[in-house]
C-alpha cells in the first residue's frame, strides 16, 4: 500500500496508487508546501469541485491545472473581481506570485 500523498493527507481522505492529487503536486518540492497548496485550493474551490476539475482533464495536464487553480485562487484573494488575469493585465503579477509563495510557505 502506497503512503498517502501530502494532498490526501491534509484533506484526510484515502489515497491510492491512481490518486489524481499525487501527480498534481510533484512540481512542489516540499511535502509541507504540497499540503498547504492543497488545503488552499480545496478551501477556495471546494474539495469536491477541485477533485472534479482535476479528474476532468487528461492526466498529463493535471499538474498544470492544479498550478493554474492555485494561481487563480491566490489572484482572486487579492483581486476578487478580475483574479489572476486582472493582476497580470494590470502589471501586478508579482502580487499573485508573492501570494502563491506565501501559501506554499504556510
């Protein structure tokens, strides 16, 4: 039996070899940061919504989708109306990047 991935561990859900979260988190180096990112995205989009979104795209696109969801959740926290795109277009992308770093650090 595989150990639970850090995403499933923080969500307190069962984890399997075919876990959709495990592959989404590989781009994040620290186990703690993987957990922080998962909790933040799950709180923003809802756990079921997050899992449904991730499951709806081909496996090879899931890490990019998770990263996109993390940036969007951070962007919407800073700019509720226009989100990450608004920050990018207004030249304030650094705020979104800083927010993502803050989430990863916990």
